[in-house]
RNA sequence: CGGGGCGUAGCGCAGCCCGGUAGCGCACCUGCCUUGGGCGCAGGGGGUCGCUGGUUCAAAUCCAGUCGCCCCGACCA
């Protein structure tokens, strides 16, 4: 690897190189950067402060958007009585293999077992039935931030854990059109959020029937491409039709005096997004965090010389105060125990977007040296006007990360109507393959069996090519985005 | 749930074949020296060798069982 082309070895030796084993690189990085750690409970992880801070910025950005579109937050219970979960037939069937049961309380056997929520349609639907009487009560637009338990067989830090954190919106509407409009509005909101805040480009579209949410009428999702060429579902928005309304008896009296079932939606995004950020932007040296969700946007590393605490440190502190006052999240790393070189590597590994070095030479020249995490460029910058320059650079980094990820996604998207090229492209982990599909579930399953690739999404806005199905040659209904998925 | 591998210090490993005082690197602690890309030197702390049983004068090492974890395939946000 590195020594062969004469360059020095990577500085970070504790982390498996990304090029060598992506999956190990990911796990090493999550643990070494102190985002999360395995817990004594099988399949569950501990989100450590640095990782949780990222989640908090994700929450903040998403929560404000959800509220800006007229939704309000509430909280529903963790436990759901068995009898409620089984009311919607497809829903139970979909979740039954994945739920955790509570059968005892203290020393007593429970009359009715409880499930720990795998999602909250059942409990929320039950409450909506009580709260909704009239068309005047609609729409109901509620979101909750909560934890969820799904008994997965195989788990991975952030991507799939037994317990995870998420946001779940549940809405009730007067008409089918309104519910569909809500579902699509949230899908657009998710796309805008992920692309703006996380700098992760996504494909928005509809799920095929086989990938649909248990109990939904129509499921939409946003799909992102990870650095190893596998796709990750980053958010889902479901149009529930009247399925849950009928199962939970959520009825209202309409304007024409008739009794009607409400039209429902539900939608969610999870802590998995943290995993997406790591896998989309990370590099051989570690994390690369988009400035908008970085716990620290700038880390100041003072260069110690002689009695640096008297000479250098005051300058560093003043720069910190200036940047903080300008609204920048700053960390001044004034620890004595580590050398500057060590700190450089450490904060790169943790993905801090900008590093600011101040040493005796800089003080003489009334400057500081800025170093970009994304391009590794070193930029000597005058102390006057520093805050403005830092803001500009943070914006530039945010944009560059998105552009870079978008270019990667495009380079790893193949369009073909040839089965031969389809299978050839899908050997290895090449990204998306966009191909005409006949709409048959059997055909989809056959493709999955032969290539491991599944239909990630059926984009709504794209014009179908009209070519025959890549597998069976029947007339196609859409150009489907295939990929191997997480 | 099927196939393969591994459990020895906080982490990564050696020792096991051939039984005889438990070791290395990193991390950690103390002191000095350094500090513009993971400094150096000296000293130090830490392990019932996954668990249970057996063989033996003696077990990390041999035997049997058991538990746990990881990787590859089927299920999943």
C-alpha cells in the first residue's frame, strides 16, 4: 500500500484502512473517534458524548423543519398492549419476528403481554380514535422523538442496533389527496434536510411493493450511496391510506354529515443518519464532519514554545472568544500532555472541519494558519477579519462535501437495459444500477437472488426509458434504481 | 438459522504443537526533556489465560463439555 509508492505510511495505524476493509474501517472509526461503543447488552450500543452531539445537531435541524411545517411534538408510551399491535394484520405480520415482549411486571405475570414499541402506529392510532370526532379536528400533525426496539439478528453500530433513536411523525387527514400531499411534502423535507445539513445527496422515490412498510398503502424513501458502493435507506415516508384508520377505528363526521375514516401517514428518520455521514464523507485519516453538524467546527491548536502559556495561549484564547462571539463552535486544545502533531492527527480523526494553528511565528505576523479537513489545504490568514473568513471556509467545506459526494454518486450510477451489463456491473459493489423493470415482484425477487441487488427506489420525476425489463424482457413500468443495500 | 474462525492486561497480539516462575506493542501512571504532522529517555502499575470438569507431581498449553464473540450466506431502518 502506502510504502510501495514511496510515500510515508498513514499516520493513523489504529484504524483499518478504508481501502482494505470498509466495514472494519467503519467500526474502528466509530469506536476510536468515540462516537459509540458496544454495550454489555447484545445488539445495543452506547452513544458517547461526541456521537450524541452529532445526533443533537441532526435533531435540531430536523425538529425545526418539522415544526416549521405545522407539526407539533408529543410523547407516547414505550409499551404497547399485544391486542393493539395485532389489530392491523399486515402490520403484526411484518413486525412479529422483531418485537421484544414484556410478560412480567415485578414478580407477577401480566394478564396481557406488552410489546416494546417497534414503531408507534398502533398506540398512536388508538389515541387518535379517541381524539378525532369531526372534520374540524383534522388534520392532526404530531411528531415524537423516541427510542424503538427491534430484535435484529445482525447488528452494526448506528446502522442497525436492537434499540435505536428516531423521530416518527403520525398524521391524520380528511382526504386521500391531503394524506398523499403530506407524505410527499415530508419526503421533500427529508431530502432537503439530509442534503443541506449532512451534505449527503439522496435519490427520492417510491418503494416497490416488496420493500413497502408493513401496513402502508405506499412507501417512499430517500436513498443514499455509501463510500463502498452500497445503498442506505436514509428516511421513509408512508402513506397509510385508511388501513390503520379501519384497524383502530379512527372515524370522523365529515362536512356532508357522513361518517368517514381518516387518511393517515407516518414517517421517520433515525440515528442511522450518523452512520451515513461517516460512510459518505470519511477518509483514510478518519471522520470528515459537515460543518453544520460538527460538534466543534474549529479546533485551535496552540504551538508551544518556551513559556507558551504566557506568550501563545492568550492569543489563542482571544481568537477562541472572537470566533465564539461570531457563533462558531470552537474547541481550544490547550492540553500540555500532547504535542501539536498528535493533536493534528487526533482532531482530523474526529473530523473537525477546520483547524487553526497559532504559534510564535504567526503572532509575529499577526496571522493564524487555517487547515481544511476536506482538502487538507493550509491557509495563512490575517487575524483581522478572521471570524468572517472562518465562516466563509465552513460554508465552502459544507458545499464541497456535498459536491464531492454527488460526484461520487454519479460516477457510481450505471444506466443499462442489458442484463449482461447489469450483472457485470453488480459484481463487486458498484453503486446504483438504473434499469427498466416490468413491475413484477417475481422478477424483482429473481434479480435479488441472482445479484443480491434490490430495488432501492422508483424515482417519481424521472421519465421511464420505455425499454423492455432488464431481466424478463416484458414491457417496463419504470426505471428502477437497483443496488446492494445495507 | 446454515458454513468458517477466535477467546491470554483497557486495546491488538505472541506463548499452546513439545505441560514446569505469563510475555510483547500500544494505551495508562511518575519524573525529566521536548513541542509547526501521532517526540525522546528513565522508572512504574495492571492479567484467577472465557467458563466447567477431567488427565497429571504440575495445565494458558493435553482431553471433554459449555458459553460468548467475529467473518461469510438467508431476514432487516
